[in-house]
C-alpha cells in the first residue's frame, strides 16, 4: 500500500511529465477523437445513465420498465391482467393481455413498429401521438434499454388473430418480425436474459419484485397481477378491488386507529386525477407513500407538498374553531402528521420528473390542485365527524408538547456537549482512520464482549461501542424519551449524523454499522431493538445499506490441532464427520461473545478476510412497517402468533 507521501510524489512526476510534453503533442483532441454512438450503443456504454446503476437495484429496474408498459395499457383501459415469471434459466418473462405493440411497418422508417420500439431510444406511443394520455414510461426508452442490456430478448405479440415473434441478441435483431402462428387473444409477451457482462448480479430477487408489483396492484384498483417464481415453485396473486383504501388498511393493520375507516378522496382535475387515502393511529411516526402515474416518487414533489400544506392548514383551522387551540397557538406539520399513514396517487397527462429515475414530481400546478382538494374534502369530513376531529386535534397537541420537550432535550444535551459535540462518548473505542468510507463500528452487547472486541479489533479502521443492557423500545416512545436514553445518546454521538428529522447520512462517520450480539434470545431481542431504532429515527442507514449483523460462530469442533468453526448445527455435524472419522471430536458451544478470547473473536467475527456479515436490507417498506409494529408494539397475542409461525425459520438462536 502506497503511503500518502509516495502518492503525492508520483502525482507530481506525472504532472511534470504532462507539462513537459504538452507542446509536443499535436491534435491531442481533434475530430478523430469524436465518437458517434449508434442505436443502443449509448445504453451499453453508459447503462447507469438509463437505469441508475448496474447493481441489484439496476437489474430489477429492467423488470419495472417492462411491467410499467403493461400498466400503461391498463391505465388506457385495455389491460386487466399481467403475469411476471422468473424462469429456471435465470430469465424473466412479462405477459399482459393489452392491445399488443403495433406490428405494422412504419412508413418513414421502413421497419415494424415492434422493432422500432425495441431498438430506438425515444420511439413509442407516449409523445403526443394519441397512444397514451397517461403513462409512467414517460421517455419512451424503457423496453429498448432492457433490450440493450439483455444477453437475449424475445418479444411476442398477439394481435389481429396472429402470433408474432422477434429475437434480439444484446439489442441487435436476429431476424425481422415474423408470424409464427395464430392467436385468439391479444397482448404482449417479453422474455429477457440480463447480460452478465453489464450487471454485477443477474439473479432476480422474487421478494423485491413482488414488493413493486404489490404497489402497482394497490394503485390500479381491480387489475390482476400474478407473480411466479419457477425456481422455487412460488406464486402470488395480487388483486385489490379496494385499491389504495386496502393499501392504507393493510399498513394500519394491528394498530389502534383514530378514524373508524380511512379517509378516502378521489377527484378529477383538468389534465389528471387525484386519489389519496389516509388514516391516523396510536404510533409516533408518519408513513407517507407518494406516487405519480404509478411511479414511486421517493423524494416527494409537488403533490406531497400540497397534501402536507393542506393537512396542516385544515387541522389548525378546526382546532381554533373548537377552541382546543388558542388564537396564538399553531400546530406544525410535524405535529399534525404524528401517527399518519397516507397514500397519495396522482395521474397526469404531462408529468415532469427529475431525471429518468423519476424520484420527484415537479409539476407546479399539482401542489395547488392537491391542496385545494384536501382542504375541501377533509374539512367536510371533520365537520361531519366532530368526535374523531377532536381526538385528532388533541393527539396533535400532545405531539406538539412532546416535540417541544424533545427540542428542549436537544438544546440541553447540546449545551452539555453530549449529542452534537466534538467529544465522543467515553466508552467508544474509536479507530484512527478518518475517511468514513474506510471505517466501521461494532455495536457490541455488554461490557465484557466489548472489552474483548476492543482488544481483538484492527484499531486502524474498526471502532467498538459496547451497550449496557437493552436500548429503549422506540416503537412505544416519543422522541423526547428517545433522546433521554443513554445508549441511544452514545450511538447518536458516535455516528455524528443527528437523529430523527435532523438525521443526515452524509455526515456519518462510519460506512458500516455492525450489530454484534450473542446468538441467544436476549441477543436477538437487542438486534431487533437496534433495527427498530435505526428504522424509525435513522432510516437512510438501512435504505442505503450501512447496517450489518455480525455472525459469530455457534461451535468450535476440534481434534488435536485441527479446528473448524461452525455457524449452524448442519455445519457442526459436517465438521464432526470430517474430523472425527472413527475418533472423538471436542465440541465447544459458544453461548456468548464473552466466551471467546480476542484472537478467536477477531478470526471468526471481525477479520474481513474470514468473517460473515449479513447486510440488513429493506426490500418492502410496507412489510417492514408491519413487522416492526407487530414485534415491538403493544399486542402480545399477535407477537406470539408471529413467533410461533416463523420459529422453524430460525436456525442460529440458542433458546
């Protein structure tokens, strides 16, 4: 490894070399250096520009692009069923019963419309030609990008009593569109194999795909989506006649709600439609899902801003009307959204998104349109339901008082130099490396294991923070109580990225946050408490892949000088068979991290060369909400049922 000094010297020599020769090189940047990329070449050259990345997320974006085309057919009123199949050979197949991609010859291009759509970047029926009024596939690059990034792709169209087919290899047609049979149905079938030369992984995750499909089924009332994984013989049918009302009801499941049933608003406006549904419950966090033309606008946008603004305005006005709020008092947006669950879905003819990934809606008229609809309809609801209205306002007032208490707690801890100061917690053993991307912190259960970890770690890049006992269950506490918890204070101070609404992942001091607990019931409970805290108050940690769980071994099987560490009963049995033969093996069962010495802990659990880490991912936000509420909420009966139903899936816990 080069030292910083040698890097600087090498750079200086290189720079000097360039300066010496710059006058000698002619035409270093001329016409011969200009490249023109034809057809789908730009996509293969710079795939990240079109699908965001070439990792697991980019891979699954291919499926989304194809499914979105089928959904556009549904929005136009021509498609009622979509099938998604993950095949044993690693390919993916998407079939719909829509009109089918046009098969006729395009007069200007002299090619079939199918071939144009699959080989030209901005070819499609979404540019004002009357094909679609409302669509999520705004830019017309979706299916052609999938074609470009696939090892092979087959498109089949069922139309006008005929069955058409065309095959492509890495975006290049192998023959013209051909009639291969007859058909009594209409629709499009696209089967593609992602290109291993492009993607870091080409293995589809059924649960990840299912999460997106479930959203689409909720957002498009009545459409039937069937997802099948032929690799594991799994199938799920998603069909919700209740639409987003069922969506909100499902998120609200297992919670005590304020309204007897969710508030549902559906209104047509010039150039689009506004549909939203919301409910309040007894929790202390807000959950809002916002969509535009079925696209999950993760960064929000004008539709979300309009909803929040109107909600705050209506609740304040009604609070003053009931004299629950004094004339000088005003609830903040944060106050009125405590315990809120909402789904906002807008559909518009000319959506303006930020970039191809479509994470934020920019149409300015949508803010005022949503605000107007919510102000009118929700205002009427509160007038007609005074008891629920008063309960909601009192809940918001309580939230305001808790927020003030939390603010005071923040200011107090700042003055004391605890939460946001340069002084790190005393029990933190920090690392010497200053680049956060190279650093990791172990959150360790107990002082004993923490002491061993401090001795066994690599001090250059590994920090250790021991926890004393279990942290607060944040699912049952407001922010002011959360801020008072000593263990949470220590973590927040060590991370240096804030907490709750103030959390800024860009300020994080460690790239990896590793939960290292015993492989028993208490250790499992501590992990769940930590994950609940991260999910509720530092969610980007999980969303951006910073949280891991360490996997310490359960057994040490040895015979003489031969030793094998085992992480499951199956591995133990295999090791006994391997080492034992006709002899006898010694088997040591590790009940806790403290039973290992520093060398063992380093070798098995902390050495990057040998350790096993499990990255915590949030594949399905809705399911995550439900699981955290169920495991850490108030209902012990539901929690017991969940544990009993899933007990057989757990293999690494000592009960």
